[in-house]
């Protein structure tokens, strides 16, 4: 699942910065969205 981070955090040894988009596993993404750490990114089906 693709998310846009609202905060900076470390995840699996990587630094995820606020305002950037990252692909992470769905279970973690749903927890982060529920706690407002990140926002779900809606992917457009016309993108390549």
C-alpha cells in the first residue's frame, strides 16, 4: 500500500520522511493511517 507520511519515522532500518510517499505493507499502513502518522495515497489506474 502506498502512503504519504505526516511524520518522520524509521521503518525496517530506513528513514521515512514527512511529506514523501512510500510503499509499505498493508497491515502497517492501515495502523499508521488510523493513528494519523500517514495518509493513504489513491493510485490512479491510468498511471504507468
